[in-house]
């Protein structure tokens, strides 16, 4: 017989269940050991200093060490050539990056913590840039690439019997022979039926005479 569960759950039961849970890291988790010390002392008060924190998003194909300068403009985007490849640099709007916070290594340099200022508020990025690779698309001559349509060879002797919706024989230069047979309809009166009551009475009288 199955055991019924308790009607009420006490605090001790909840605590015992929590103690049995153990966090297990994902199988592909790798502990980061190469974090460098972040110059927090110079950024304790960003309002008074001339320093800014920038976030740069760039593709994996770009070797960021080869990017010596970062040409930026207030409006629009700029392009830069790195290792025979062309990249577009665009500055993101501030409204799109307000929810981003700065993460820095902790004292042990084994984990990341949110960077806070003296007012105990999260430090935001001053500017956010996105670098994307640009490709030149060559002009395509559509007329040269067009392939002329080839009709399917038709077998001799075939007659089109069915036409597409909205078309008939004259649209395809096909003579349609339609034979209409008129059948004369013969009207029948109510007294011609075999099951008329008068005829039934006559047949009954003949039987009685016999």
C-alpha cells in the first residue's frame, strides 16, 4: 500500500530538502585563470576623471591586437581595413546599452563582480561600439544570367480534355466537339399512374363478379 504524504509541510522538512541539493557545474565549464587586474583606483570617481569605459563588440575573425586605432564619429559609421579585410565601426545608442554593467575580476581573480562607484551604483559604459566585417558584393548582370524557358516536347496525337480554371477550348486553339442530345420529355398525368385509386376499384369489381 502506498504511503500518503503529509497534509502540512513544516519548516524542518523544507530545510532538510535544501541541504540535499548540490550545485554541479556544466560539463563544458572551464574555470577562468587568466583574468588581469582591473585599474579600479583610477576609475573610482568617473565623474571627476577624464577616463571612460568603452565596450567594443568585434567578430572572431578580427585580431583586435592589429587594430591600432579606432576611428569613430558621433553620427553614422566608419570603416577601417585590417589584414586586407574591411570592417565597419558603429557606435550604439545610449538607450540600447543602459542595462549593461561593468564586470571586473575580484581580488582572487577567479570570478567577476559588478563594478560600483562611491555612491554604490553600478558603473555603466560610456560608449559601446560594434565592429562588423564588411563584404563587397559585386554587380550582377541579371540579363546575362537569365536562362531562356524551354517548353516540354509534346507527343503527337494528344487532345486536351481539361483546361485550367478560367480558360476554355478557344484559349488554346482547340476545337471542342460537344454533342447535345435532346430527349423529349413526356409529361405524365396523375390518372396515368398504375396505382391510381380508380383502377384499383375496377380490378376489385372484376374479381368479385368472378
